[in-house]
C-alpha cells in the first residue's frame, strides 16, 4: 500500500472540528498519513489484518488512512472524551463496518469540564486480549499521573500477548532538562512541576503535561510493559529522527 494513496474527502472533518493540532485539511491528511506509515507500520509493526485500538481517537485523523490499510480481517476501535468528534466519526465511517467509535464521558479541565467520571477509575469497555496494537497520540500529554497509570493498566489488559502500545509524549531527563523549546502552545513547562510531571498551566493542568522519563519507565514496568524504544522529538531541541514534535515511546506486552 503506497502512503500517498487517495482517500475520500468525506473523511476529512469540517474546519470547526480540526481540534487535533492540524490547522488545515491538508495538514490533517498529512499528519494522519505520516503517523500510520512512520509510527504504526514502521515501528509498531501494524499489519493489515490486525486489530488496533486508538486511545483518544479525536476527529478520526489517525483512523482515516487506516480505512485503506486494514483489510477485511482488520479492525479499528477508537474512543475519545470529546463527544462532537466521536459523533462525527460515527456518522461518517458508516461505510466501514470494521471501524467503531465510542464516547468516554471523562472529565478534563482542558477538553471536557462538565463530565462527572474521572479517568483514574475508567475501565476501557473492551474485553481482555483483544488488540494487536494500541496507540495514544498526544494523549499522555493531557493525563496526570494517576490517570496515566490507569490508562497503562487498561491498555495492558486489552492488548494481546506480544502486542504493542505506541504513545507520544513530552519526556524530561537529566540530559535535556532545561533545554526544551517553547514549541508547546508557545510556552514552556519549567515553572510548574507537580509530583513527577510538569504542566503548562497550573490552573488547567491537563492543558499540557510533560513527564520525568525515569518515572515513566518505572510505571510502564510496574504495569507489565517492556520499554522497547524511546525516540525524542523536536520539542526538546535534541536529535530528531522522525520530524515529530513530541517524543514517542514503544511498549510491548510480554
């Protein structure tokens, strides 16, 4: 499958639903295609026949290219806390019976202030050992430690043995501490540290979260994962291998 394959424009949301870091429909398509080929295929080894879980499916940016990559045996499931994005995807992905979207009504001081349930105790609505690959694209960047620990535990539960979790995030370590650029919403994390993470806005912590790399390694191990690979993005002014803003972590369920 060629990465430049055309997909129907019906799967590109209107401008008012471009809340995923893309500023235009063209960027929406480019980011989705790049994530599929550079991350899911090249790194997580996603195959066309696999089942994949999109944790934070948003408006379908990552789902769109998967409609032509997954075959009849493949399956996509995504969930998100932003109802408008979930409803748009449910309506527009009806021609794809192997694609399913769920709404998780979880509270977030950045995305969903009116909800009542916390992500700390949320149980993913899927049976154990269901998915070959799971991914969290710019989701860890909005989760506080207790929420992140639960998401890791839930992901481990629903992955098949040997399955992968690919997560993008902001990582701080002894080498790059203090060297981060102001590329994250035009701000830096340094003034605001909470426990093992830093936040962009002390009044809205889930607006943007960066984690101590060694803390992240510990909680991944504690929840059963093997850290297979960490790749750093452009935000830390370090060596960039993937032309990505965020760092990425590849975890394997042993």
